[in-house]
């Protein structure tokens, strides 16, 4: 069984989406309804009125940026990187070959293809096309976007392919045979788009966690029921085996399998909040709840043991396992008594350490760690009655990741990356240390650039680390155009990685790039996240502002040359920053953001994030949120840094209404701003390389106009 975190399990069971929230009165006084908010109509994603508004805004923004003489060059440079034939084709291991999903100029929607390890080792692998998404979309007249597959182990040839129309998270699913390279005639088909996923029980049986009609989705628009679906029967008649609650974020049942494809138990998870879950195991025909903290989860099976991970201190049987630990139990003992099995510590973090992810091969567990934001990989085995770890021999002072691993063997691939050096792919079959297999081409010239790490002091005295990539010997007179980025949410770590298009389009042209490691993220473990959520979420915004102030204090840049950029939670971060300190920034790119935080629980999948931000329907929690919600903080009499907000019509996760409403409010107050909305593409923006290059060019033209060009009096520039 591959390792699974709580979040990964939630995503596996709920591929996720929703539609726009209808304008409605809210149940708690003080939360804006239609009478207080004149722009609720923009929450209807595809209404004619809203799309007419989008078209007008797009025309204005494209006219401003595409006419700039730098636009065509920037777009061409970005597209050349995205379409480059010599970039690393990352793969996954399957018994019938190495699989890769590839997009380029000739195949904008992409090819699912496979090759052999021997061929992959060469500079010019020979690929066999398994599924052509462009051809499928053309034949069916759809804007199909490939969203992955779920396959039956151990052969992995029977698969449920997930496709979305235009890039939204909601998908349809169809059975596909990778041996014949054809969709299975009369096979399993889920043709009603929904969030949610499936698990294969055997060749003729699926566990299905999807929307089944009225009363089967949570208020976050995720499934909370699971059915057993037999081949040849109607999904409507499939018996339900597990049901959570409508108030859950998501719930569903799944299978506990080892890497030999042996099923050891049926399990289920209730996501009672985004960060809290209850787990169950089927025992004697009943669902037995696991006696574990709500911020702990099953992690995987290795060497005859089942492992748990915990994000909080867990005291059990007189022993306290620290937050971020891995804990093991003998698998057979656990199956006999899931709550009484003896628990043993596998690993606990040291100071400034946190685990990031991992995988199980045929014989070992591999876990990636961050040690003061520097990557390490540990190999774990149960030997002589105890757990033994060894550090994998990989380059130091880099960001490390596990790119692929095999269930059947000890084959594993690692990525090694930093800001200035192209990503390198390492491979081992387990018999020798990892060796270089492939190296990404260089997309920009790093000569004359350097990376430094500094710390800023946040409002409460906490030291906040950040990286700056800048010209060597840069004059510290505040004149350098600098782009500050961050995230600071959901225990997600932002790490040094090859800058690619940002290096080419920004740093190579004289700009500096800054990555801040904010509280709310996962760079230093669960506590780094938990100290900046809900009533303490303002700490994330304070950290970001502190980094901006530190950049100015050190002379790296000045407010008129300092821009900020972030997407999703990062878009909320940028929104709070430019509304709380408009004097500190000269530009702000607000990507696919959360923005109206007093109605976020009604827009898109917002209700699923109440565990991170709080519930606007509860007066005490609404007060936390009202203190920073960017939409409500855009007011008269303040000079904002002409922000550029952009979104995607098909984004059914954060929903374009947030960005739309922010732009509409700025327009109402006569503030300079830009707005662009991609009519296809989901939460990550463009769905093909052409769209991605266009978005890159628009943003960097904006930054150059705002931060590099001489300001024009009265122009908002």
C-alpha cells in the first residue's frame, strides 16, 4: 500500500468540486446577503450577466498588456519552456511499463503514454500512446482534461479514467483497459460529473464514493456515502456500505491493501473538518471507530506492520508519541484488536524537522523530511525486532522529492532541485545508491545570480525565514524590482525549486524573487501550521508583511519596486497584505483567490475550509474573519497598488466569484485594477501550455509596468 496522509486520503476519495453559490439570504445577521452586497450576482459562474462582465474586463486587461512590446517575447519564452521536448518526462511505475502524461504544442490536451525502463534510460525514449486526450476531445466535442486514473492492482491494466470538461475538479469516470488501449465496451461508467473517486475491490467490483443525487453531498459539496457497485448492475441499485454526516467535509470507505495487493480490511474515514478525521475499520460486520486523535491517520503497511501518523502529541498506554511521529503496530495484532495493538515509535522529528511525504516499495518505507527547510530522505526497515533508519545518499542543501516508486520491486526515483539548478532525476533499483538518470535543461542563465536566506521578525517576535534570489553584488539602494511570494496555509510547505519560467521571465531580466516560509504552512511541522489558523490566522498575514518590511529595511527593494503574488490561499494572503499595508507594495497579483471571507463558506467548496479559517455563521468566529477579509477591507480613501486579479471560470474549488467581486469593488471606488478570467482551466489556471504561457506573460508584463517602468503621474501605473 502506498503511503497516504489524511489529506491525500481525502483527495483520493473526493476528486472534488462544486458549482457557484446562489444568491441567498444568510442565516446569521451580519454576514452579507444580497441587500448588503451588490455583487452577489457574480457568484453565478456562468450566468449571462456575469460572463458579459468577464468579457468586458478581459477586453480591457488584454488591451493594456498584449499591446506592451514585451508581451509577445515573454509569452514565446514561457511557451518554449512549457513545450520543450527535452524537459524530464516524469513517470510512474506499472507492471507493463513506465507511464507518463505529456503535453506539448502538438498535443495540448495531452497523451497518456508508456515506455520501458531500458528505453527511458536513453536520451530519446520510444513511447507507445495509451490514450490520446486531444483525439478523444475532438471526437466527442468536449474540452476534456485528464484528471488521472485509478487502477486495479497488481496488474494495473483495468483503470477508471477521470475526465473533466474544461478543467474543473468535478469529473466523469470511465473504465479503460491499458492492455487494449480502449475504453471497455459495456464497462463501468460514471457519466454524471461529480467530485469523488472509486476503489477497485476486484475485476468486477468497485467501491464508489461520489454524488448519488439529492442528499449525498456534504455542504462542502463532497460525497459522504460509499456504495459497492457490481459489474452489470445499475449504480442506482448499488448497496450503501458507509455513510458519514452531511456536516462532514467528506466521508467514504476504502480498502487497506499492502504492496502485494492483499486486502487486509475495509476502512472508512469521516472528515469532520479539513484537519480532523475519524477513522473506522470494518470488524465483524460493524464499523469500529479507531481510538486515535482526530489529527492522526493510518499511514501505510510495511514489513508486516501498519503505521499511523499523528499531527498532535498522542499519549496512549503510558507513552507519549510527539506530534509528527510515525507509530507502528504488528498488522496481525492490529487486525485482531485495532485499538488494543501494541504501539511502537518508528520516528519522531528533531528540532526544526518535519516529514513531508513518502512511499512504500516492495521491502522498505521511504520518507522525505525537511530539516530547517533542507531536504533529506530516510529509508526505514523493521530489522531484528526494531525499526532501523538510514539516510539515502542524495545531494545536500537541496529540495528532495520522491518522483516514483514500484510496489513490486525496490525501484525508486527521486527529484533534486533548488532555485538556480535544473531539476535532476535520480534512480535506484535498491541494489546501489541513487544515480543521476535525467537532468532537466537549463531555462535561464543563472550566472550572476545568488541565493540568500534571511529572517524577518513578525509582529509577535517570531522569526520568519525567507529566501531571496537576486543579482550578485546588487546595490542595496532599494531600486531592485522584487517579487515576494508565499502561501502560509493548510500545512503546505513552500520550498526552493528550480525557477524555470520565473527565472527566465523575471530574474534573468534583473528582478529579484523572494519565497517566504510563513506560519500556517508546513515548513516546520504541524505546530508551525496550527499556530496560525482560525482565531490566529492574522499571524500568517503579519508574517508576510514582516518579510516585506524586512526586504525594504535591508535595502533589497522599496515599496514602489516591491510586488507580491500568490494563488488560492496565497491569493487571500496577497489580498490581506495589500488591503492592510497598501503603502508597502507597488504591485499585487491575486491569483484564483479566496477574497470574500464572510461568504466563503457559501461559494465553491469554501465550507470545507472552516477548519482553517473559522465559520462566518458563528458571531465569535465571524469577528476573527471580518478583521481581515479583503473584500470588505477595500474602502474609500485608500490608495491601493493597482492589483491584478485573475481567475478561471471553470474553477469549482475557490470559484471565480472571489476575484470578480474584488475587482468590481475596486471599480466601484474608482481604484485602478486589472482583471482577467480564463474561460477554461480549473484551479491551477490554464489547462494547456498555450494558456499557461499567456497567463505568465500577462502577469510579468504587469509586474514590469508596475515595478520596473517609470511611473506616469495620474495613470495608476
